[in-house]
C-alpha cells in the first residue's frame, strides 16, 4: 500500500498531509482528525482505516492542522478559522491531483469542525459524502472537559487549590494542558464551534457513535430535523481509542465505515 507525505502551503504556513493509496480521478477521502492528545491516541486506528479505504478504491488523505502533528507552527498560534483554511487548502490540493469528489471524514473534533463549517466546506470543495466518528457536538463542553485534565494534574502534583483555569486564560495567561499551550484566541474559537441550529446536511452523513450501544438523546436532538434520506446514524461498540493508549486497531470498525459510505 503506497503511503506518501506532502507539505503544502496554507494560510499560516505549511501543513502536512499523509496520503494512503494512489490519488487519481474520482473520489478521495479527506480525514479531519481529532485535536490535542486525542489526535495522538487515534493515529494508529485512523491509519488502519485509511489503509482499508485505500484497499477498496478510496485513497485517503489525513490532515495535520496548522500547529499540530508534523505541520508547521505552534497550536497556540492557530484558531478554528485557521484550521478551516487548512481543510480547504488540503481539498484544493486534492483537486490539483485530479480528485473530482471529496468525502470528508471527521473524527471527534474533526467532526465538530466539519458540522460547524458545513456550508463553507461545501461551497469551497466538491464534497459528496461525509463520515463522522463520535463527533464532538459542542466546543464549549469540549474545552471544559479538556481543562479538567489541568485540574486533575494539579491535584496529582499535591495541590488541592481549586483554580478557574478558564478565567486564567481569559485574563491573558497561556495555560499548558497535557503539553498543549492554550490561549484566549484559540480557546474562544473552539468554544464558538457548535452544530448550527437548523443544520441541514448538504451531502449524505454517515454518523457512527463509537463506544456506544445506543444513540444518546443529545445526538437524537441534533439529527431529529434531518431528512431521513440525508443521513445514517448507528451506534457501534468499540474501544474508546481516542482516550485509551495502546489501542492500535479496531478491525470490526473498518468494513462498517466503508459500508456507511456506500449506502
């Protein structure tokens, strides 16, 4: 299986793309990965899924957002808007390679940015299908949960002081959480991300609620107004690989994800 790496120009600097399979005319998948430590923990499973897609005729490109992974820059120099520009730059590069139709595959935070910027992404790119793996549905909650790691780390280091880390960031401090520096512009831009009220999918969405046996009421509320022909929603038991170190493959997931794209 051919795997190649490419640095391409984006708004703030060069971003890194990892391509599995041979790009050609027709369809390709563009993966919008998770963020922060979830990105690192998910890499192996995403790579295995990319190989499975490519083996079945769907070459797959995985993006490292500006300031993350092998892309240039530092994460605290980025915002969600910068990452939107990265996604569009990656999609434009795929078109330059001859790709005519793009499937967007959002994993966790990547699913949130895909849903929030649904209109902009479909306006800019020839998107004809979408796949979501356990998407985050509210940036504010996501940041709140991430900042809990900072408080937990503080307690493990012997301090029982209750610190409002969000307020510290708002006051202008840069706070490091699990090795990632957070500042106000970055945090505020993530908190602004949400699934827009009244969102209508502009291309078919296959939504996989991973690590679950049932669909939560929150997900049902998001999708309740969507036309039945515009999406497929499924709960799928799996390891929480975006949280669990040393989960390197989830083989039952790969054919199911492909089937979601072929329905």
